[in-house]
C-alpha cells in the first residue's frame, strides 16, 4: 500500500497538518471502518499502522485477535 495514496483516499490530501478538525475526524472514521472490514492480513496491518500514526489504533491484542503473527508485528512496531 502506498502511504500517499492512503492519505489522499482517507483525508483528501497528504498534508495532514492542513486538515480541518472535521475532515480529520471524517477520514479517521472512514479509515477505522475499513480497518474493521478488511480481511487480507497485509492490508489490515497497513491500515492499522496508519491508524497508529494518527493516534487512533486499537491495541494489538484487540486489533489482531485471530492473527498472532500480526499481533506480534504490531507489538514489535510499537516497541521500536
């Protein structure tokens, strides 16, 4: 997944500091919804990492209860 494409898709720009509070909230909600619906593990992890970058990610145990390898990768990401 391309970060610029994700930012443009969810927020309409890749310049997050320029966003209004409403646009940031709407993008965060759309991203969180797609994260919950995503079934492909690699895409799900990428969406989680973006959620983490904007301070909205669930804890790894909550995010990846059926994927211990992704849970571990998320924990490693957080501890890096």
